[in-house]
């Protein structure tokens, strides 16, 4: 037996520097997590954009505990279960997809993977070769080889070649010419059966596709008989001011996750329109299932979360909090090196001049400096991300801005 003192691996983390001063989170409340030294951190990332109600939702804990006492597990590909069905009914009332059916998974990545499989089997059952999916060049869809192959973000992807075939990429539409280019791609490649997109590129820097261009993409889908998959893992369930930003498009698939179970248990959803599932009903069942499909305890967690989100009108509240954040962040424009502040609801990016890294060994230095000042934020390249929970208040934001100013003082 070996004696490795820290046999835990933190994924993306630079482990040698983490192990210089490892932080272990042992407690939490509201917007705050507490480490084993008793240090309190304001979590302006709400976990990884999932803990939207904060860390103290007793109602969810109770709902999960009660479900665990009733039935802890149901084989999802053989039986229905009450919380999963009720959750699907609740989601049906906020998702603009006609006669939907839903599959519940453990992560956004798995829901993306299931959507890729749906498109492929749909094409197979229809006896066509339309199994290619067109996705955005800067998009992010998750971590499995399938989801990575569908993503444009090179940093996560690059080491994992060879990628899966069956994906083609298009530019983020920012002008009419980009839509013409997309049409050219769709016209030329008749294997394209679906377009998958995030309405706001989350990891891609909180860049929004305008309503005009979302509609233009939908029109191209209708013109070329292409299915539309909207990946709302980050934007869905009220984080960005609507239940789903793409409801107006009536997509054939919406993918949700993160906020759905408030990060208390792993849960994601694929919402599928009748147009797709009826082909499976007629021609062959979906060859897909995994141990935790439609997990009753995770779905009970999601059900209680969604009930609370509906009671407090989460989309409206996130917009109100977003306005408060936007007003406060305006002051950052006085700071040298800040080049852009953008966001919607409770998803924000603060972009810096790329010179910001010049005096530092790691490009994550600012995230680390803010952590040292007890604020948890995200950083990719020269962008700091904040995605606070709905319970965030102006004091949290002003303190953060103050600390950010201090971290930038000597740059
Ligand atoms: C748009 C989008 N899709 C998919 C995923 C993957 O979700 P998960 O990390 O739960 O696997 C993410 C995660 O950030 C995401 O933002």
C-alpha cells in the first residue's frame, strides 16, 4: 500500500501549487463557504454557476431526505418514478417545446452526449445520413470526447485528439455576413441534421447571440429541415432572466443542468420535442440508458429546487439582481486594464487587456489574488467570470469591486 498524503486530484487545478496550501471546504451558508481553517469565502461563482439559491436551502435537504426514505433508486429504463415524472411536468410548463419528453442525467455533459446520440439515431431510424451537427466555433458543451468534439474551445479539447467525426463549426453570428456563411455551410453539406448552440457563450466569454441572429438561425433550420438543439446548461432555469433564453425559437431539444438541482445533487435534463420522439415510437426505441437515468433522489432535489425557483419568480429576480450588478460594475470602467463588462441576469464577464498577465507566471493569478482576499470567482484567460446566487446583495458586489481594485493597483 502506498502512503500518498493527498490522493485526491482536482482536475483542471495546477496540483503542485494547490498542494503548497491546499484548501478544504468544510462548511457553508448563504453565499459563503468556509474552509478547514475557518476562513469564510464569498462565493460569487455560486459553485460552478449551479448553487443559485445559495448553500442554506433547508427545503431541498428535507425533500431529498424524504425521498431517500421512500425509494432511493429506480431502474430508469424499466420503470417510471414519481419525482422524475413530476419534475418533467413542472419543466413542461416553462419550456416552449411541443409535447416534450425528458431524460434526466447526472451532468450537462451527459445530457449533451445523449442529444448527440438522439440526432444520430434519429437519422439512422429515418434511413438518412444527416447525422452531422453544426456547432459554434467558440462554444462549450462539456467534457466527454463527444461533447468536447462538439465544442470549439481549444484549451480543453486539444490534448484529446483524435476528436469524434460528425461535427462542423460556424462563426458566432455578429453580422448578416456570418448568417450568409452559415447558410453556405448548410447548403453545401447535406449531412448536417442539427445545429447545437448556446444562446450566450458561457465559457466562451459571456458573449450573447442577438435575438435577430438567433431567429435567423432558426429560419435556416426551417429552410433546410435541420433540428435545433439549444444548450442552456448555464443559461437555463432562470439564471439569465428567462426560464430558457431560446424558448422563443421552439427548438427541438433544450438541454438544461446546473441550476436545476441547485448543485445539491448531480442533475441535468434533455427536453425532446414530439417531432423527434415520435420517430422513435414508430421505428425503434432510443438505445440509451445509464445506471442513474431519471434518478428519483436527484429528481426530488430538482423538483423542490424548481418549485422554489417558481415561487420566487427566479427569472424576474435574476434580472433585477443583474441590473444591480451592472450598475455597480460600471465603476470598473475607471480601472485601467478593464476593456469590457458584459452579462445578463446572474452571469457576468469582466474582460481585461491581455497585458494583464505580463508580470505573472500563471494567467490565473487574478483569480488566485481574489481568493486570497476571500472571494471565489472564475477566470479563463483575461476574463473574470462572476455568476452569483439569487441571494447576492449589493454589499457582496461592492466588496468584490473594492478587492478587485486592490488586486489591480500595482498592475
Ligand atoms: C453550455 C454548457 N454545456 C454543457 C456543460 C457541461 O456541463 P457539466 O459540467 O455539468 O458536465 C456546461 C458546463 O459548464 C456548459 O456551460
